[in-house]
């Protein structure tokens, strides 16, 4: 059996290998084609060809990743060429042969930030899920005044909120699709405007909408603001909604699509979607009169508006 410890070209890697066997030896570009059973250690820094380094790794039955505290080729921007390609190939070989230690690294992907869910299942029995943007999370409201909490109290089942301020339909759909939603659960998908998207940068998810561009004008140099009001935005939103429809049907969950901020321009694209109910614009379309009342910030819908949302959603549920 050939076991290879993989790391930097500094002395620590040989010390680590010799703890496994006093006869552990270094693999280089000169000898990698002629190794037999035993313990070895290797570094990309001892190779001039990545291809040969890969062939050497492929000869192992078992690979053990032993990264240093700081790679010897780390530059001023904290980037290491050796680390990048060493981890790339260890991830690539993982599954084809036994690889230990690579799960400790987080430089290839920041899974926690990318894949975090904002809420989790509360009980093993039936429960309610509310997904959406600031309206669905109840920004600037007392928690008990949110339409989701009102519905939870009426239905006498606990609720989880898959919602964040400024978020897009696509983001909320992803939260639903990766949550532990089960048969007989009730899912309220509070649909916001389609003129939004999510963007991953600096190890965090950004919710990009018109307000975001106002506070981050430099973002316009990366993605032009015209992207918001485009056919592609409508397309991305609609396919996300249909993915949720298909998912809830497959698991046996009851889905209500509540058009909380769908605009009159967007309505024609959403009105024919199964289980869609439009809940926007009945009290005015202007900023100052579009809700029955307002929350503490005088921008978001207030408790009376949330009660109205809850009543309309509940009526639709009981009529089905």
C-alpha cells in the first residue's frame, strides 16, 4: 500500500511523515515513477510540472493532507499557488481513493456562507413555512404582528421564516428548496418584485435591488442597474417559482403563492401560475398610500396590512 502525505515543501512535512514511518521518503519529479509500497511525502513545490505532480498523487492508495500554518509561497494578497492546486487535486481525487484531511479546508468554497439557511424546521409534525423578503420577515414590526405569525396562531402550527429584507424571488426559492419541508406542511411563498437578484461577494450574499444601487452606486460598474428591469429577471423569477411548485408537489406540501410586491407590470407574467393570489396595489400604488398602514419605519406594511394579508391567505387556503 502506498500512502502519501501532501503539503508544503518545508521541513514540517517530513517530520509528519516520519511519525508514520522512520523510512518515509520524499517524492520528487526524479523518482515519482519508481515508488513501491510504503510511506511518502510530497509537495507541489518540488515539481516543475503539475501533470507529474498529479500522476504522483494518482499512484497512492491513500492521501493525507498536511497543510502548513502558512504556505511558503503565500504572497502579499494571502494567495498561495501551491495551496490552490494541491487542494484542487485532493478534492478531485476524493471519492476515487482514500483522502484524509481535505475536509478541514475552506479555501476552495465557503460553504457556510454560500449555503446557510436562515431558519430551520421546528417540529416533526405539520408546520408552516413563510418565505420571502422584508414584508414576509416583518421588518419594523413586532414579531407577533407578522402575517406569518398570525397564520401560525390561526392554524395552531409552528412557523419557520425563510425570509430576509431586500431578497429576491430566486433567493427565497432556494431557501425553500433546501429546507426540510415535508408532507402536509404549509408553505407561504411571499413573492416580491421580480426586479431583484442575489449576488455572492466577499463571502456573503448580497440582495441587489434598486435600493441597493442607491447605497452602493459603485456596484453599477460591476452589473448595470438595467439588469433589474429585464426579461431575464422575469425569466429567473418564474422558473424559480415553478421549481418551488414542483418541489412542494413532490413532497406533498401545500403551497400558496402570495403576490405581496408583484407590480402591475409584472402581474401578467405571474397571474396564470397555479396557486398564485395577487395581494398588492389594492390600497394604492404610490409610496405613501400603497398599504393600509405602515410599520415603524413608515415604509414597510404595518400590522393592519399584515392582518389583511393573513386573512386573504387563510381564505384562499380554506376555499381550496
